């Protein structure tokens, strides 16, 4: 199973369970291959999370993955908070952080530029508006390859 397909499968298994428990799946990273793979799950809640939340989610996700068995080999599971450089992957993530400084990398360069860092000024149905070097830059969600809160 390709890495992207495996990641998508894991998200489809884990995200509904987390949402039912009041958590948000911020990001999921996985590596599978020879030897032991790794599944990293980054969670959050509006009021924040603590170590107890990570422990609880780790137990619940582990049990769920034991039943669903999507991993092609042995793996270790890591559950963590998103940290200060939080990944932005859904429109709701961007909406939550309007006013924050963000870093966006486009899937393909636009006018020779692929990376933008600036203040997230607005979000809409189609994309976001950043203020970069005093100028507004509109970016469609479909153009975004990766995005995160900038330091």
C-alpha cells in the first residue's frame, strides 16, 4: 500500500473515533517498510491537551488499529500535541488561526515562488489570504502543499 494511501486509510479509521471523544486530529504521519514502521498522531482540543489525553488516545488508537489491522508490518504508535509549529491541513484549522503568522508551501510554484510566510488575514470557501511583506496574497486550498504556524 502506498504511503499516501496508507495515511489516508489511517486518517479514515482514527479521525472519527477522535472526534467522537472530543479531540481533533491535527495531523497523522506514518512510515511503513522493512522493519518497524511509525504512526504519529497529533491531537488537540479547544481547551488544550495534557499527557493524560495523549495516554488515553494512545490506548484507544492502539486498540482500534489492533482490530482494523491496516499496517503492513510492525509499528510503534506515538501520540502528541501539535506543538508550536502546528500543521494546518483543513479549512477549519486556518479559520482558527486567523491573525497568526503562518508558513505556506505551494504544491507548485507561482510566479517562481513556492513558499510564503506572513499573517493569515482571512479564510474563505476557496482559500486563504496572507499578508506577505505588506501585500495581500490569495492562495487557494487546492494550491497548498503544506502549511503550519510560523515561529
